[in-house]
C-alpha cells in the first residue's frame, strides 16, 4: 500500500493482456512519477493477471468506479485505445475500450481529478466529424492532451473539435526505466542459457500471424532459414504478443526451421523480452513496440508493417527510422545483410527533451491536487456506465457507413443507379485492415441489399467472417457460394460429385484453410 502522503494515480489501458507493448506503460509512468511521491495503479477492463512478474498490478474498471475518490489523477494510455470499437475479446464487454478513456474521464470529473492523455493512439470512426457534445466535453476536460502521431491528432481534431499535441510514444523512454548496460548483462545470461556462440550474430525476430498474409508457416520458415544461413546468424523468436498467439507461431517456426532459430516464447518478465531486443545485432518484426525498443537502444531494425497501420509510420517519422518500415517479410529478409552492417543509431536529440517536458508537466498537474468543477460533466445527472453505453451505441449507429470514395459516391439527382452497385475493394480492404468490422458489415450489407447475388460482396462476407474469427460461418458462406455456382440439376452437367471438387478449389481461393482458422486475437496492439 502507498504511504499516506503519496498520491494515487490511475493509468488506464489494456494491461490485463499478455502483450509486451501495452504492459510497458504503467512501468514507465511509475518510474517517472514515483520520485514525486506518486503511486501508479493500472486500470483495465478486467483484473486479469499476466505471466510477467515485473508488471504493475491491475484493477478492473468496475473496481476503479467504486474507489475513484481514493485517487488523485488519471492517465489515459498509451496504446491504440481511443476508439469505440468492440473487438469481442474474452472478458471485455462492447464498451470496454470507450470506458478506458471517455468513461475514465467522466469518473475523473465527478471526483475532481485531473486528466492527462499519455500519448495514446486514436482510431476515430469515419464520417463522425464533428462528434457529439459529450465527446467534445471529454476532449475539453484533458489537463494535458497528447497523442502519439499526427494522424491520431488529426482524427481527434475532426472528431472532438480539439487538436491534441503530438509527442513520441512513451515507450521510447525505456532506457530511463531499464538502462542499456543492465539489459546487455541480462542478455548475456540469456545468450549463455540458449547456447548461442559469442561470435554469432543474433536477430531478435518477432512474427505475428497476420503479418505473413497468405504465406504458410512452412514457406516462410524455408525463406527464413535461407536468409539466416546466408547471414550466418541465429534468430531468437520472441513472443511479443502472446494475446495474438505469437508464442505458438514461434514454436511452429522453430519446428519448421530448427537449424538457425531458437524459440524464446516462455519469457516471464518483460525485461527479458527487452533484453533480447536490446542485446541483438538486429531486430526484424511486426510489432511497433518491438521496433520502438530497438530504436530506443540503437539496434538496427526492420518493421514489417502488415497491415500498414498509421501508428507505424507515425512513430518511425518521430524516431527518424522511416527506412525501418517495410511492406513485407520478403523485403525484411532481403534487407537482413544490410541491416546487420548498419551502425547503431541513436534516437533524435529532440525526443529526450520532449519526454522530459511531458513528465514534468504531468507531475505538476498531479502535484496540484484535486480540482473543482472546472469542466462540464460528461454525462450530467446520469449513471456513467449506462450513459456511456447509450452514447456509444448512438455513435456506432451514426458512423457505421464508411467514408465514401469516388467509386461509390452517391449518384446525382435523377440519375439512374446501375443495376449492380459499385464495389470499392480498396475501401473495403481498408476497413478490414483497420478492424472496423461494424462499418465493413454495413458496407457488405448495403451492396447485398441492392443485389443479393453480387459476387464481390458475397466474398466480402466470407472475408469479414474470417477477420472476426468466425471460421464456421466463413466455411458455411463459402460452401453456399460454391454450391450456388454449380450447375443446377437437369442442366445436363454432373452435380453429385461436383461440390467436393469445388470445395477444394474455392477454399484456398478465399484464403480459408485449417491453419488460417486457428483462433487469434484481433485486438489492435
């Protein structure tokens, strides 16, 4: 328990899942605020306990709501948490994410607590600017309003009417938490345990299933083995996001390419993961916080940006590491010899002062103590959780339609629409990549409502089911689609044995295979 003279600060984020990047934020905040007599308490949708022994203990949103008056301030973020999406994660209700920022702010105002945005990422819905009054009140209530990239700032400005400051992701502050020399010593012990010869280059390698696109584990393992053989290097396979099944993929890759890989998927401290990255000769991976860790310790890197989310480019620009970002594993492996030859690269001189200024301001805000009603209540005279659920439901309904592109812009008055609606594949692919499944569902539904047999929309249904991790639905939809495309009885074409053949042809075409149906989380880490 904190001493009676300490201030209690609640930091909100997804700290109840086994994801390296998210779990760093409470530790970084604790390191910065503890010298000022502030105790950091992590708050997440659930009070789930992870395998990592060096994390900050977490309480649930419900527990915070009951004890909010015992806190002295709140931090929101980091991580990609500022949105209204429902990713259907175990233990998370449909409003878990908006509760981490809008709900947290509402509780803070009810108890006079200062609110600081700790550089989270923003995934604002399309077509929602300007947002409703309650959203504008959330933005106005922030005593410090900062996000981690320009696109997040632009989105928030359109969505809530107030533009936040842009600053680096606070994970770039890692050397302040774990000095490089300490991590190098830690890596030396890990290297010895893994029996990697001292003269052999080490690659810290992180592979996320979705970053492989349609490449099979066997094919990628073959490519990886060839690249490591040519480089004379060993890849230590790290599981940055166990919540996404990274540990299972690491084991599978090692089994398929055992000559030059080591599966290091069972780390039970975050420091060990950081030590492998900081001690390696290079980092190749699909994790933003893997690359940020590499950059923080000067390690040459390649970040496989699949899907290409704006957070990758946003951080790379601030860290002067845009050359790190590549669009495929093929490019990353091809670049490996050049990456191993790169010298260490320090972060830009501007980053340390930005982080210092941020934490100094945060400390000042919290040191000033609780405040009076300087801002309007987010949900006046209403129970916060109930009012938030209603407000978010209305916003989801109002913003379900995707932004229109030239391909499906409305027709001018008196113009007869085409019999088959235009399908904007790029727009639909963008919704899937951004995991905006509600908008994607609406987009598919609007096309099928006009033309039920519209093939691109039918295939879109299958893709959406796969993205939502609904394998049986995807298989049923694809089976129905294949069956409907077969010759009808009496047409003179054989039908009795046609479906099994068609099934074998169609499921690979749609990207459906037993391996692709393995359940993985779709949370935007």
